[in-house]
C-alpha cells in the first residue's frame, strides 16, 4: 500500500507532526471523578502513541465543573489540575506523538450527577435524547464560561500540551449556541445568525488570548447538524471563516449531534467509508486553513483524501482502539497484521453511553487494560516495551509449555488461543466445522457486515505465525480427552439454535436463520421470520436485499432491537424502506404449508409464507463440561458455550481465559 502522503510530515505554527494521522478525542471513562489523570488513562493513551500516530487529542476535558458530561471526565477547571494534566504530554512525547487537550462544556447534554446540579444551556430546552431539564444561562454566566475556556487553554499550555482543541461539535454547549434547534434566546446571544455565533467567537478569542499567537488552536465542529431545525453545511461554510478570523488555526470537521438519525457522529458499519470527507473539503475551501477529515476513513482512502486536497490530516478514531499499532504496521508494510475496526460500536460508544461502563473494543480485549496487562520495567504503567505489538499481553510471560486444548474456533476460541499461545502455552484448537469463525461466519453475511470476517482472518493469521494448529472437521469427544489428557481445556463450543414447540416447526419449509445466511437453503418468496432480535432483523435485511418479501413476527410487544443504536436505526430503516413488516406482540400458534398463524391482541391472523425462518435465540452447547469434570481436567467455559451473548463477551472471555488458564 503506497501511502506517501499519509506518512508525510506536517507543520502548524510551531508544532510539527511526523505523519498525517490523528487520534481524535474519544470518551473512555478512565479518568478520576475529581478530574485527574489515572494510570489507566495514561497507559491507554501512551499505548496509542507507541503505535505510531502523530497527534493524540485527549477525550473531553471540562473547563468548568458544571460542564462535565459524565462523572469521571478529565478536568482543567483549576490550577491544581495542571500537574495531573502534565502527565499526558510527558507520557506521549517519548514516542514522538504530539498531545492536544480538548476543551469541553457539555451544556444540556449531561445529568445533574455529572454537572453537580441542573445542567445549563443557551435556552431551557431539554436534550431531545436525554430529556434532562436544564436552565438558561444568564449573560454573567456566559461571560464566566467564556473566561473558563480561556483559563483552561492557558493551563493546557502550562501543562506542556502542544495544542488545544475547542469542542464545538456534536451538540455540546458551543453547538447549542450556534443552532436554532437549541438556542431560542432573544438577547445578544440568540435569534439572528450573528447573535447565535457570538458565544463561540468569544470562546475562540478567549482561548487565543490565553495561549498567544504562536500556539496552535484547533476547533472541532459539526459541519452539519443533520436535524430538522438545525443549521446546515451552508451555514458552516459562512461561519467557519469567522472562526479563523477569531484565532483558529485548524478545523476538525465532524458532523451531527446526539439526536441526528443514525448517530452519524459515530458512524456504524452501515455507512459508506469516507462519507464525511466532502464536508471537510467544503470547509477547507471556505476558510483556506488546514482541516482534519474524519468519518470511517481507511488508510488507502486517507491517502487519496490528502493527495486530492479533501483534508490535510485524517482522524482514525475507533481504529486506534482496535489496533493501536496500525500506523507502525502500515509503515512497515505489515498490512496483514492489522486488526481492522468494523465500526460495530459495541465496545466503545454503546458500552459507554448505554451501559454506563468504561469503553473498550469488541475485537481488542486489551483496550483499557494496558495498565494491567502491559506494565513495563520498574512497574511503569506506560513502559510499553514489554508489550507484544497488537496483542496486549506481557512478552515472555511464563506458560511453562502447558498443553491447552481449545474446543471451538469461533470468536471465543480464537481469542483464547491467541492469549494462551502468547502466554507460552502449547495450544491446539479443535473445530468440528470446515472453517473457523463460528457464529461470525453467518453474522458477516447480512448487508454492511462483511468486515466482521476481517477479524477472523486476522486471528487465524496470527495463530499461524505462532504455529498454533487449528484442526478443522474434528469434533471433540470424551474418548479423545481421556486418551490424550491435555493439561487444561477452554470450552468454546458455542451454541445451537433454540426452537420453540410450535405445531409445524419441523416442516420442510422451516429453516434456521443461520442456514439462510450461509446459503445452505434455497430462498423462497414470501418469507416469515420468527424473532426480531438482531439475528432475525439481519436475516430480514439479507432477504430483502435478495428481493424476498419479508414479515417478521416478534412475541415481545416492544422491539428487541431499538432504534437508538446506529446499527439498530439503519436496520429498521432498510427493512421499512425495503417493504418489510415488523409485527410485535405476535404469538405464533401454527406453521402451515402455506401460512403462519398467530394471535395478536386476542385476534387471529394468517401470514402467507413459502419459507419460515427461525431466529428465536440460542442454547449453549457445553455437554463436555461433565466429561472434563469426571476426568479432572481443568476447564474454562467461555462465550456462547457459557451463555449466548454478543461478540464482545465472546472475545473478551476467551482472552481472559487464555491468559489465566
């Protein structure tokens, strides 16, 4: 892959970057509740710097305690925080990475538990998504917050950061002032376009005044809110030159707000790569200053974007979570060793926003655990020389050559094999099917999910390099275990489809969704799918793309797959746009040769069906646990064999078992 432009240097003011890659701000939840930097956050950031990226922008850092978006947000609201913040550039600079502090105020997009009271905003209009009441900021309070941005920028410079980035995107306070969607003031800070712009320009001027003329100031913007009643790209093209006049040196061109349909701010696998680059070019042309492009950009597309003038730098967000070494691997020509991000959003934004847990990565279980798994000599939490690149386990950790058998080459089994082999165990993997991957194989067949097999291919490639054998078409038996007696077993045998006791369920035209996705059965029109979980919805998406008319029957009265996640939103949209129907509260009573009968709200219905597809969940396949217990062979059961869940749990449990076996 020829990437001369991506690996060219770049200078802005006094800051010179070794290449054109940027790690943008991404929330982790790793900081302390008092706003200070933790060893966990430091190790995580330093691990990315060690991977070769040129510029790392911290996650949001509150300029005022009332502007915190979550309880353990980084802070720059007081001078006492400078020594803590200084740990970040001190950790990144040895790897040649530049450190940028992102200055943030959440406005209405927060809760009292984080803000320490009622959230504040331009107008007392609750967030569309959070629904949290807020109060309108007074003019004296506006002045205080403007000054807080300036003081925080001064602290960042004092702490040794190479630049600051003002967070003016994604529906936070600065966006709220700019947008008629959230700003309904009638004073000097609301109403006209000129008035709505005033707060943001004052913030930029305060920041520039605090850091001086030679210090780089970046602003992250949403070039288009993509919501009804919000501002659009044409507004931002008019406004962005004023940002430059006020003191901005570079613009980071993102898009969207919390309530943008499909969550395009953190775009899922359902969106096209580079879908936002045209906006970066538009802002670059409007302002004449460098811009950072972002939005599902892979390296080859980044090269084209830089060469073609769409952007000067490229932000690779979630790719840094999935494989912190990807830039070094690209430079060394080791593309096959890169663990590519699929934009699944399970481990990062959805875990942080919906599960209220610290972020990680579905495919990289070491993400966020660097401080535990990668301690260097002398216990330095960011002494990362002890890490094997991309694996996240300590190099040379003793495994004593223990013979570990892993039963199943699905995601849990492959992850366990990688970890156990890296620990020094002699690993063999047994898989009854003719190919590795387990449930990832059918899961990669619906539209926009092809990239899921990238991880399987990556894992198999890594195991081959570690000389780990995957024995395909070998189903493990008790006699095999008894005869050869490995030192330990990791049971990753997966799960089988669950089937309800519905009359007619054994009919010839009834098949499992996984068989449909794998092409094991012929497709017939129309089709009825039983179950509206992710498997059923994705099977519907798959069939609709093939031209099959689809009705999905779900027993629950509410959708199991909500529209609040990005992938869920796009699934619902594609099924609806493709003519599919979703029927909730439907209790199937009979499957006949030509129709499915069901009851909904005490009324009986019949839905024509030439093909019936079952997607009613799964049941764990772990019968070998009893055999292993009788033989006295230590065993860990992981993934769907323990309990059918998501890909994240399978990969993480396998990794943990492999490290601990």
